[in-house]
């Protein structure tokens, strides 16, 4: 089984969109408007949810009418949220067929088909011409990618000159993560590199670094509070367990503990393709 197949098998489950819409209606009533904001507790596949998307967007600064690329879009939550809030057009790619199917169904449910499109594709071979996008972003995706230099080079290729790439990346810290984690059940599909190597890879790919910040210490208290709430109160009815199943509780607790203990570092980056 290839690395790509292992990654897809880890993430993919059937009926994702139906589960999400059923959970939302069970919580808020059958007449709830299906909007990117309403879906936000369920479709931002990041341990810190829509808050992490807002922080990334503050770096990205998308503008109305721009073409934006989401590399590793999951089920499309951030893509829909960004397109809705900023009036841009977002294209998302993801390796997992079940995620793309769910994203298409949720795009339709939110009326976002004309603003958000999704494609099943490998981030190392993006199906776009050179200089197709003004901006690109990626959240917690490169942890599944062994060849990070190729990942960054491909992102640079499809950006227009002067275009920017915003990243929220997990990086290696003081030891191995506590497996299983949301991105990998075992070390076999987890490819963390150091904070310093992240910078070197981006520069080697031809990017100019505009912002580079190890945010681990900034978010540690928040992460610890989140872990304690999950352990004592369990998940809220609307949460990522609807997307990934009950295994998500163990995944997320291990991820939060890994950040708390410095085994995983969280890096925020804004890089520009030179003109």
C-alpha cells in the first residue's frame, strides 16, 4: 500500500455530509439555515477549529474576486468560510475521495457551488497551470507529506508572482507525538520536520519569508484548557467526532498533549513568491 493510500484510508469514511447535516439539524432544528458559520463547529478540520482559520486568514488577507487555493482542503469548511466572508473564489484540493464528496455535498447545501470548487488531487502534482492563484493556504497538511520541498515548490509554481502562501504547520519538537493523532495512526504516515527545517525548505523552494512564528508557547494554555474540557465534559454534540467518528476523541487528546509537552510545535508562516 502506497503512502497516499494509507493517508486516504486513515481519513476516509462514508456518509460524512449526511452525518454532519443530521447532527446540525438535530441540535438546532430542521429549519436551520445551512451556512458556513453554522457548519463551522463541524467542518474546520483543525484541533482549534474556526479560530485557527481566522488566525490564518489574518495573515492571508484575501480580497474580493481573487482566486485562492486551499491545499489539503478536507471537507471544505475553511474554503466555504473564506469565500463567504471575503468574496473570493476558493479552489480546494484533497487526496481523500470521501472528503471531496462531502465537500461537494456541503458546497451544494450552503449554496456555495459557484464560489467554491473542490478536486481530488495530490498536492505534489497540482492540476493547475503556472501562475493560477493570487493566494494559497494550507492547514495541518504537510505532516502527511514526506517530500516537503516538492510540496512547497508546487505551491510556488501555481502562485502568481507576488502571490502569498499562508501555512499553519505542525513541526517536530522534543519527541515523537503521542500516537494515534488526527493526521496519523502511527509514525508510518507522520512526517514531521523541525521548525528550522520548515524555514529552510520554504526558502529552498524559492519563497521569501514575510512572517515566521512558532506559536506553540502562545497557544499552550488554550490547548491545555481544551484538553481538560474534553476529558471532563466530553465533546459537545457538534464537534469533529461527527466527521471522524468516536476515534477522534483519542486522536485529539493525543494531539493536544503532544503540543502541551512540546513534542509537536505549531508554526505559522506567510511566504511570498518573488516578482
